[in-house]
């Protein structure tokens, strides 16, 4: 994995820029914005995808496969942290002495001189970023933005606006969220993760304290999440004047005393809720499902009101948010069985996903298709994954671990999750995708909802699942 050099001075001019790993959701958005700004951009990725095709459509040449020759006459290389250090394009850039920017540094270059709204947290940040962007656009603003997922209503993960505001999803996994000159920080939650990078929980928490402390204007932070409350306590202990007189800290959530408080939720369908701010109450409804999305919306509202917008108008604008790709995204219905996909890859996210999915299941069953992501995360959280899957789903199929940037770890497989189920009849560990798809079709009943979950490659199994369902229910 390639980590950002936090001390590196980012060049004022980049010249011709090549992106290694351009198809990723964050990378593709940054590449698109540089192209729109007139920077000559090329890219490469290990495989073709919707993202690479979309980039080629707007005139960005994309090579499939990584090769030193792909650098061409580039002056700067931008890399994603998911690359290995033996990547031939990375090695060639170092040999030539070219500046090598981490994805986050390229984003910081784009955002230079702007009023940056940075959204960070272990989960919920892609949705929260999408809600803030949707809200600003609905309120008549024209922000720039780079999100970690495609905002459905906009059909893109990034956009170049004319206003001073620049909204970004900030990645805490490698400390890169400290690179940005953040004016307003939203912290959705602080669940210690990525300890393979940080080395300890204490280092992870300290990074969030630094991130919050670096926000020049406002920190919006969860009043519900224990980790966020710990960060808040550290902030207040180090500078008791942060809350007064300019209210530089604003809390949100369901907890008593939250500055922007969620006071009632109806999640039996598209979620309805009420928000209390001081002695005023406001009603709202979203187009998306789940209690967790009501909480996300309240965090976004706290940011928008912190920017000076009226609560009622801000909530009406947030209501236009229609979700982001890979967030409970519907794919197909075969024989009365509906198939969805979601990015959930942390136990808290999986629990929230399964809870919101219940609202659409009705009388059917909820069948989870869980692909553990990263050997380190699976080793740390296999018991928690088993607990939330067994609690929230009627049946679970666990696939092999998607190691992504990590080397395999002996003894760490999807079986760790399956073996932690108390009731073994409610889980199956199947490491072959075709066998998994056939098994899912065999157990399916009309009315069931199946949902794939991982930030890895699990969405690619959906065509196999759909084909297996068609074979059973439609005789194809």
C-alpha cells in the first residue's frame, strides 16, 4: 500500500498528470475535475469498468493494465493508496524523479484556496457528503465536490462549481484527512479501524482530534457515538473556549442536549423524522430508507445551518437526496426475489443496513451475502460481523475474504465469520462464487430480499445470482 507523505509540498503546477488506478470512485472524480480544469489527464486501471468507460467518454485516455509505458510523457503521477509499491508505473515515476501525489494530495491541490467542508468517519461519510452536496444545490449554491460514491440524482461523484465551497469525503484510513485545509469538519462517528496503519487505538483517536482541531470555522460532531464523544471531550479539555462565544462546536444526533437533535423517527418506509433546534421543531421526509439515514441527514443539516441556511429550507433541499451507488442499490427482481447491493463493510454499517432493509422485506426473508473485506478487518471483527448478521438477517452466505491491498493471512478466511454464528443452520460459508449463486437460488423464495455487502468486489457476483435465479424461476 502507498501512504501519503503528509510533509510533502504539493507543486503549484502539475503539468501532464497520469492516474494509476483511475477507475476508483475517488480517483475517477478527481481525474474528471482536473480534466475539466484543463489539466491534461491520462490514466490506467487493472480492469475496465463503468468508471473507466465514463472517463474515456469525456476524452481521458485510459489504459487497461499497469505498465511503465502508460506514464508516457506525464509530469506528475497520482496514485491510490490501494496500489502496491512494486506497481510498474509507480516504480517508473520514482526512477524518473517525477512528483508522486497520493489521491488525497491531488484533491487538496484541486481544493486550494477554497472553503473546504470535510466529511470524515468510519461509516456514513459518503451518504452524508451526498446529502450536503444535494442540500447546497437545492438551496441555490454551486459547490465543487468530490464524493466516494456516485450521487444518484446527479449521476456523478464529483463536480466543479463556481462557489467558494468545496465539499469532500475525507479518508481517515491513512491520515490523509489531515492534508486538507478544512474550514468545516463533519465527524459522523469514530470507530477505531485501520489499526494496521495507526498501530494503536490511541493513535487513531489522536488523528481525529487533530482533524477536528484543524477545522478553522466549525466542527460538527456526533453526540451519539462513543468514539466521537471521546474526541469531543479531548477537544473541550484542550481548549474550553471552543464552544463559546461563536459556537465553534455543534453536536448532532439523538442524545439529549445535542444542538441539532433527532427527536422522532418513522422508518417503516422512506424515513420520516423530526428535528429539534433550540426550541423549534421541523418535520422532514427522505427518499431513502433507514433510521441511520435520518441521523446522516441531521448531521448534514447541522452543517448547512452552520453555513447560515434556514433549517426548514435546508431540510427540504436534503429531501432531494436519492442515495448513492452501492448504498442499498436495487439491481433486479426475479421470481419475486429482489436483489440489492450495498457498500457496508464494518459491523456498525452492516447492522444499519440490515435494519433499514427490514423496511422493504415485508413478509419475506432477508438474505445477506457477506464478503469480508481485508484480512486485518476480518481478524479484528469476525465475531462482531457474525453477531450483527445473525441478529439482522434470516440467513447469511459468507464468501471468501477480499484482501484488496493486503497479503493473505494464514487462518483468516470467511469461515471465521461463519463459525461464530450461534445457529449454524442460518449461515453457509461458500468460497466459490458460482456455487454460492446456485445455493442462493436454491434456498430463495418469492418475497425474499437478497443484499450483497462489502466495499470489495462482491457486486460482481450479482449477475451470477440473477442468472441462477432465472434458471430456477424462469427456466432459463
